[in-house]
C-alpha cells in the first residue's frame, strides 16, 4: 500500500491561535486600574474597574492580565461585550503595563499589596526613603531596602524577588505580545520562569519543545521574525522532532521510516533532504533520536519513545517467563468446579482461554461481541479467588471500567486510578505505582485493551511486580488506540504470547441483530437492513440534510416517546466524520438548539464560535491530568480523552463552569475550554471504550479514509440495546467493502520477535 509523503505532515493549526494580538480592528484605551473585582491567580484571569485617562469614565474590564493591581497604568486592546447579568464590559485581548513614574503613583502601586510583604505603612516608609528611585532599588539593589525600618536583610531579598518575578511577567507580556496571546504567554512564563525572554531570544524552538500550547509553527514564525537562519541547525532539528511527535499524536506512529521522515521534513522546512539528513545525524549523535533497522529499512524514533517501546517488550517477556505455571491437572479441576458452580458448560475456546490464563504470565483474549469474553473473566475471578490470588480489574476509560464492574460484580478501576495518579511533586502528574512501588495484586486483568497506547502500557507494566500475571482482553478488530502504538495487535501479531480468539456467537447473543450484523460487517458482508422488529434498524434518507433532520427528530422526540426514561442520557450519535451536514460539528449545533435551547435561567459561556450552556452534554477531548474533581468518595484529578459529562453550573463573571462526569464534578476555567466540545454527537474514534444503550449512526458521504469496515464495526459494537443507521444504503455497502486498515509504524513486533 502506497502512502504520500504529505500524509506525515501535521496540519498546521496550532493550539492557541484563537488568542488575539493587537491589530487595527481592536479598541485601544489607556488608563489606570481603580479596583480589582476578581483575580484567578492560577491563570491570570482578572476582572477590574478601569479609569480611562481620556474621558475619566470608569469601566469594567476582564481578561487574562496577570499581576495587574490597583494603581497600574495600562494600555488595553480589546472589544466591548455585553453580559446579561453584569452589563457592558471591555474584554481585554492584550495589554501593556507602564510602571508608575512619580512618587504618588509608586506609593499607590506598593500600597495595593501587589508586592508580597509590603502593605500601605511599609510602602510609605520605602517611598519616603527612596522616592522616584524606589522601583530601581527594589529590582537591582535589594540590600538597600534593609535601611528602611521594619525590613531585615532576609525580608529585603524576599521583597526584591517578588518584585522581580512580577517584573518578569511584565517583560514577558511585552516581548511575546507580537507572537502570542496573554494566555499562552502566562504558560510560557510559568514553564520557563523569569528567564523565558532570554531563552526565547536564544532559541525560540525551545518553546515548542517545552511549553504546552506552543507548536512548531508558532515558534517558527517567531524565529523568522527575529531574523534567525531558516536553515540553522536548531530550526531543522526542531522541525524533525515536531514531525515525529506530531505523527505520534495525530497518526499514532511510534516511529517513521528515515526516508519518509527526511522527505516530509524537507517539505515542511522548505529545505533540501540533504540538510535534513545532517540535522537527523546531529540528533542521532546527541542521543535525541534513535535509529533501528527492521526488515532492511531504517526507522527513526524519538529517544524517549524508543526507550518506552523497548521497556514494553522487555517487561512483557520477563512477566511471561517468571510467572509460575499451574499444573494442567489442577486447571481441569478448576474449570470443572466453575462449571458446576455456575451450572453451565464452557465452550472449547473459553476453556482454552482459562487454561492459558492460568498457565502463562501474559495471556491475550480477543473476540467480537457475544463470543463470551466476559464469561471467561467471571470464571477466572472465581478460580483466582479460590487460590487466594489478589486480582485487579482495570480498563482505559471510566465508562469501560464501570461496565466491567457491572458485568463481573467486582470493583474495576481505570488504569490511571489503579496506578494512583498523583500531583504532590509538582504541576505535572505522575503515577505513584511504578518500579519502586509495585501493585500488590497477583493478577492484572485489563479490558478494552485495544485502546491502550504505548504510554499507558509502559506505565502499567512498570507497576506490575515480577511473577504477577497480565491478562489483556479486547477486540482486535476495532479501531486502534487514540494514542501512539497498536499494542494489542502488535502483541498478537508477534506470536510471542498465549492468545485465544473467540469466534463462536452464543445462542442468546445470536438473537441480537446488533451482534450478528456486527460480525457480518467484520467478515465483509452486508448487515441485514430489512428487519423492523429487532434491535438494529435502517432508516433510508437520500440527502445529508434529511439525515441530520431525522437524527434530531429521533434524539429529541421519537426515541424518548417510544422508550421513555430509558433514553435519558442513553442516546449517542456516532459519526464517521466531524465535517458535513451530518458530521459531529453540525449535528451538535442542531441538537443543542433542539434539546437545550437558550433560556433566561440558563447561563452561557462563549468560547470562540461555541456557546457552552448549562445543561449541555460535553466531552473532554484530550487527557488532562491536572483537572481537579470532587466526588462523594473524595477528591482527585484527571479527566481523560473521551470522558462525557454535563455542564451543571456556569459562572460568567469568573468564566468557569462545573461539569459532572458520572460521579465526579470538575471545575473548568476559561483557558481550559479548548479541551471541551459538545457531545450529543461524537466521532467513532472518540466513542472507543464506551457503550451506550441507543446508538444512531449517520450513513452519509465522507472522505474514503473514514468510510471503512472497522470504523463501522466499532460504531455498531458501541450499542447495548439498539442501533439505528440513518442515510444511504450505498454508503453502508461502501464501508463494508473498504477493508483499509489504519497503518501505524511501530517497532514492538520486531523487538519481541528479536528476543525470541
């Protein structure tokens, strides 16, 4: 199969481009901060009364303006907005701050307690001593402050340090204003500290390497504006790394063939392949990139990714070798006792799965819906319990973990929760369970393993103690993980671990058209679209507009009328694409208008072109380990890609909202809203790992790469009670015929087979 080089070029649409910088279309005003109404110290969002110098009018301004304080002289750029509750306000897009120049202004500035440890009385003594030189002394001669009554040498240093930190953010705002908005500048300052301006001047590409939200394109624009050499080594190396990480994030590639990486990088950087080769060689020498040769072809890995994938291979082989096997005779006895206890006979494939799970340290169980995977898990739980083995049940998402708990009547956790995500050592979370603090359990069972990417698998394996068993359960025919890698399929393809594929559909499952049609699709056969009295329906519609209108009617009227309370929160539209009249973007607009229209009692928060409203159904679109949440059981952090919730409350003045995800309530500030989108309709990729009572799938023309067999199969298998296809039968046929598999470059199979 041939792939174009431009498939490896990430879309040049970087996070943060929604932020605005001063231009001729913005309103400009100069004046003084009169009063701080509200300030969020975490992200710099501030609401304040502002006295306009030209007119003397006092207005209310709001925006990301870190460390502004009463008495500050500011130049604001922005636009007027109207809040139903708070009236006319000025929304600040960018600002400049001028430090006070005369003694009266300096006294007012220091008296506002903007500097830690300085109140009105001490401010008066400092200004009385140093006059107009006060700020110069505070920044450059802190030891002089100890001359003032009440200031020790230690306190003088603390005052100066706090003053310089606030001067640092001011300098950063001034320097970066031509390149980034205020929110991104705050991130840069918090990440790189007071030296961020010097760092950016020396090497702007460090920003895209170290600051979340600054992509290569943004750093590159800045570098070119500063006159840096477009063929300089730092630029070329950063571009190569950007392509590698971008393909991991967007396309799931763990590595890239060197030739494809070179050609794509040269295209991105507008240079020659030879220059890129030199940059790649430089990074190979420095150990930042690693090359591996598989099948006569050279592949390039980011060093961290290479180490991660090698660890996965090594630890899996170790677990499989060290786990003590259980005697075959005992295994047959265990199975017989479970059959007697449950008054059932296991199928041959299920018996083999139980046998392998007891005999091997690593075991993989795969199969489609209705093939009895959950029955195997229940049997294993019974057997391990009789052996006094501690068992941990886990899944990649909260919904998958909840479903596993319900199916087994045992507690199941998300993998993140099992590994105890912790934030006590800084802003970036880490897993408490690792090589130094292993999980106590003797057996780890992971459901929906097709969703587990390289990062999560590596973290899980680090936490599993040698001698423990790992059992991976999933459907290998579903879409691969959102993150980089194809772990489950690679492990199966390697042939290195005991694997059972269940194929027999059990009698009760055969009665479900969802199950039989899912298997038909997976085998390349058309699903039965003619039955009108089962759990799988087809509603033909000729146009995309008719498809969208029918879906809104089904969601808002027909299904609730037919099934009542069963449909509350249980209907999910799953689409092949975001675009088009029947794509998620348009469907969510239509569904919001129909299901949760504007009302006087419902507060709203506008972000870009989206209006978030109390009562809206929303989805988290990326893993964010920093989001704090509360539940009846306590507090925690971390909301993850694909988690769906409902907006409970919105505070327009503080620009934050409370979103409920199942049993947790999380706080979202305005600078986090780019991680949320409406979720009455979601793409198939975002639905992975979840199960919904009622699933509606639009069948309409979309890009061929999205009209695939495994995408339709994955969508259908998300439904528990009912599937409704709405649209064109020829699109269904196209998807069934198109067996294009998502291609991902990984090295895991080679690493495993090389060890064998």
